[in-house]
């Protein structure tokens, strides 16, 4: 157990941040799964409507250093590519 007050506070902060990060990560993963499901079900119009949401979450995650910038960019590119492929 931490002895100093600052160490105790650091543990509390870490727990809060971890919870927030996990929540945001789950949100991104669920949204990406939903888009992939829609594409598989040949509902590319509905999947395309979710793109702004996906972009927003990924950009925010990259901005807050939840994921690297290139990872977010790669995910955005892949999602867009899959939707474009399903439209053909």
C-alpha cells in the first residue's frame, strides 16, 4: 500500500483514468463492430451514416493519446475502404 498522500492520490487518479480509457476503447471497438456487421448485412448506407461518429471517436482517442495517431488513421482508412467496397 502507498504510504504518502501523494502516492494514494496517484493511485486514485490512475484508477479514474483507466476506467475512462477502458470505456472509450470499448465504445470505439463496439462502433467498429457495428459498422462491420452492417457492411456484412449489405446495409452500406447505414454504415456510412456511422462514419462521422467513428471518425470523431478515433480522432479524439488519438488526440488524448489513447491510441497512436497512425493507428487511428489506419482504422479510419480501413473502415472507409470496407464501406466503399460494399457499395460496389
